[in-house]
């Protein structure tokens, strides 16, 4: 077994030994997406079709039909919550999975979970 040199990952330029820490530091950061903005984008695509179906939408977005349903269901949250989550970077603090968990709660409990009791 021999060690073969290859190109440095993620554009690391150094003559020193590349460590795991260096790779993690230079790894491109994934931008956190706002789940509500994603849901609005899905709805825009869905409604933009001449004869909208979940299947066609899923094919366009290259996701499963179930995934389209999951994302579109986020838009069933209370309107005040949707507006709150669309502000600046507020929605990026919540994952799509966290928001899906709120769908089955009464509106008052949804607002508490989002810490919007003052609304």
C-alpha cells in the first residue's frame, strides 16, 4: 500500500500536511434555507402548472410526491406564524421538521412553541 498525492480538497493551498481540522475549516458552508420560503417556492411551481398535480411538481423539483406534500403542508400554519418566519433570518432558526411538528397543535400552542405569545 502506498500513499499517493492528489489535489487538495476544497481548494486548500498549503505545503504542510492536511489535517481533518483544515478540511473542516475550508469546507464550503451550506446556506441554511428558510422552510417557509421553500414551501412558497414549491407552491409557486405547483400553481404555475397548466394542470397542477403533485406528481408533476415533484418531477420538476426532482423530489418525491411525499416530500412535496410535507413542504406544502407547512403553509397550513397560522398566517401570523408564516409572516413571523418570513422576517429576515427568523425562519432559518427553525427546521422544516420542527415546523411540521406544530401542524397538529392548536394555534395557541403553535404560537407558544414559536415564542410568539406576544402576537
